[in-house]
C-alpha cells in the first residue's frame, strides 16, 4: 500500500504541483482514507520526499541499466533520445505522459522542491553524478572496443553527452517532434563517430 500511495502522490504532484494536491486527493486516488496515508507518512511533506526519492531512484537505476546493457552505445542513445526510454518509463510508472505535464508545471514543481527540500536537490545532484559516471564507463568501453572516436576525454565527453540527453527535459517543446529527436541522435552519433 505504501508504494501505491507514493506513486499516486507522485502522479498528482507531477500533474498539479505540490501545493495544489491535498492528502484527501491522494487518498482518493489510492482508494483509502486520509487517515490511511498517516499510517505511512506523518505529513504531506514526508509524502513528497518519499515520492521524489522514489522517482529519483527509479530513473537513476533505469539510466544506469541502459548504459550497462548489452546494446551498443548507438542503440542506447537511440532509445533515450528518439525512443524517449526514460519518459516512457516514468509514464509507465506513474500513468503521466510528458504531454500531460507542461514545461511550466515541471519547472514550478522543481522550484517547489528546491525551495522546500534542499536535501532532495543534493540527492538529485548525487544521482546525476552517478549516472554520468555510468555513462563515462560505457563511453570508455565503446572507445576500447573501437566503436567510437578515441581522441576525446571520456570525462568531458560524458558530461557533454549527459547534457545533450538532458536537453529533452530542459527544452520539452523543442524535442516533442520525432524529427528533432532523430536529428539530435544522428548528430550526436556523427560527432562521436559511433559505429
């Protein structure tokens, strides 16, 4: 039940923002009473923390799994950039599609988290570093296998690629077109001389 509450709250927080979601609404989404939520969480803030940590952990693990999979780096970038693997994963987990969350809503939600829960921002930063480290390891593996350019520093390249992959979230309106995502993917593969 606790996980259902966390996912239901996350869904509502993503759609409407933290301050516009009540515990009664979360309870209704799960089919329990507000008191049922208090059995697991002492207040709405703790529920938000659990929801955001749930999202961070699952997205981090999904990225790390993608970078450590048996697929080629080209296939991995295609899954992330063109196929929107992460967005699809979040939609599968929460039932919220990226089309349902406007850029303004997402920014507002992030600002609420940053303002009220700075430790979650620190957690997010650590997760980003872990993902970037996994990407660096995957790039080094591709370099050693001769699957891409070897004249680039893996640290810098991982940072550059991670910024490109995150561009989808920073510029959602720009990346909603499949053609744009495909061109970005092809350009990244060309720059890296990916086989």
